[in-house]
C-alpha cells in the first residue's frame, strides 16, 4: 500500500476535480481550412543528360510540387600534407645527437686550445737558437727553449729535432742522424726548459741548411696528442772540410791515354775518417789503372783517414775514345759514406769536374798488310806476311824522338819467324818497338812528314 501521505494527496485532488462551481480556464480553438495542396504523384519521365548534375535536374523539373534546388555549400576536400622526412622522430633524434656531438666537440676544442682559464696552444712557446754559419765538419751547438705559460702542466713532452741530409752524430762521427727524440716528460705551469743539442754538419761550401724543432705533449686525463712547431733555424756552411783538385790535360786525341791526378785536401780541425771518393765516367772513357787501386769496381776509393790539414792523392789513367771536336766530362765526388752502404756517398763534401775536348790526332798511323788496308785482311796459312807501318806528323810543329810500338796478339803468329827492320822484337811482351836508336830518322819528324 502507498504511504498515507500520498493517499492524502490523491484524495485532495479528487475533491477538487468533482467540486462544483470550480472556475476552469477556457481553452483555445482553431478552425480547419479546406485548402488544396498539389502533391507530386509520379516520377519524371525525362532522363537527365550524362553531364547534368542532380541540382540542375531538380531545378528544371516542371511538375507542380517539385522540390526546389537547395543551396549547397561546396567544401573542397581536405588533403593532408605528406609527412616530411625531418618530421620523423628517428631523424629528429639523429639530428639532435649530431648537434650535441658538434657542440661538445667545438666546446672541447675551444676549452683546450683557446680558453684562457685552462690551457691554450698559444701559451706554449718553443724556440731554437744557434749559429747562422758553421764550418763543414765542425760541431754545431744548438739550444731549444720550451716555455709553458698555461695555468696547468703539460704531460708526456717529447722534443723532436730534424736535421738536414749529411748530418752526423756529435758522439759518433760515423753515424748518420736525420732526427732525434728527447723525452722531457713534464713541464709545469709557468716553467721554462732549455735543452742543449749538438750535431756535426757536413756539406759543400756555401751550402744552405735548415734545422726544425717540434714538441709533442698531452694533457692530464686526455689521450690526445698535441703539437707545437718552432720557427726553423736557417744556417750556411762557410767552408767544406774537403777540397778536391784535378790536374789533367784539357785537349786529347782519340785513343790517347790520359793521366789525371786527384788531390783530396782536408780543411777540418779533426781527422776525417772513411772518406769516400767516387768518379762518374762518360761512355767514351775506358778506365785502365789507378794508384791506389779502387776499393769498389773501377770508380770508388775509400780513404780510411785524412789527418787535419793534410791531403791524399789518387792517380787515374784511362783511354779516350771518340770523334774529333767531341766534348766530354769526368765528375768526382768526395764525402761521407752511408751508414748501411760504405760505397754510396751519404753527404757530399766536395765536388770537382774536368772537361776534355777531342782534337785531331797529332800522329796518324797507317797499317798495310801485304799491301792491303782495312779492318779485316785475309792471309794464307804458311806464307810470309809483310807488315808496313806508316806514321805521319799531323801537327804544325816538329816532333822529336818519336817511338812506335806494335803489339802482337793471338796464337796463330809464329814468334820465331818475326823479322824486324830498323827495330827489335820484345818476345817477353810480344811488342815490336821502333826507336831512335834503331831508326835515326825518328829523331826529328817535320810537320806532315811520313815515316815508314
């Protein structure tokens, strides 16, 4: 059952409903109008054209009650832009990583090399000092100054000194040195270090040279190696420790033996050891002998020692082959040998050249064998052979005390059958010799005169 309160409300509503004399509000009334509305009761029989839109077909419908054309708002489709490559989160992460790396790299470089608070390469000074001229073969004293003007020390410091070719060690004059590494370990903040260096400089007179110095160092807590170069020290060799002189004739005839005398003079204040002298021969020079004999092949002489201000000589002989007016040159070099090959010059100390010109032979020799001339003459075995030698003076001056020698080569000559007129046969040397003692006409040969 409903609660008593709700029943009381219902009873009160019933009494008001059936109460007499209750004023009721009048309700509004409307009349119905009898109006006709045309309604389309069929579909249009006219087919739209293929290019006709729905809106135009509705607007052109002639039937009564047809729908009017609604006003349509044309909204273009929204085309989403393609996602660009840099919108990719992976590419963004990559670019951000690269940017951070570059910033760290630039910051570290500025911090280490430029930053005034900690260390800068500009605050490290290196300077090399020494004489600007030095005699060849003498010890050259040098000094390298290192200064650390930073606020922190530098570690693992190594001084590197580079020398020109031909430099020898001051401790061992036979040892070649091209560079030296001196370990300094640590240079404190504000500290200056002086490093003495010395070496023996070799070279020709007025030869220029250059010495370079570099330091390598590291920073505490860093594995990177940094460098600082010094301004190179330029110097000049004022005098060579060796001088070569060549004494020889300048004009020779083809087939003539030439004698040359080489004088190697020492200008050094200390003994020069293991001096190597080499000769460069042209193709038309034929080496015959030398005193002393060559140490290697026919063009190298190794001199064990030359005392200070002393000299040694080499006498060289050779035959000249060529044509008239032809010129050629012999070159001689002296220096210190390489450490790994004692017959190759490592540093040239002296150089000399001698020029020759071939002139017309002052004696013309003509050989006839059985009245035949030529490079090849055919002979008959067992028959006697007659050989005539004609010697002509081609100079404009008279020749005196002429001597002629003819060598016999080969085993087909019967030496016991050799018969010489106005001369004699040396069976020991197999040489036929004509001299003034056997032929007085050789005592004086006028210009153009021929002797047989």
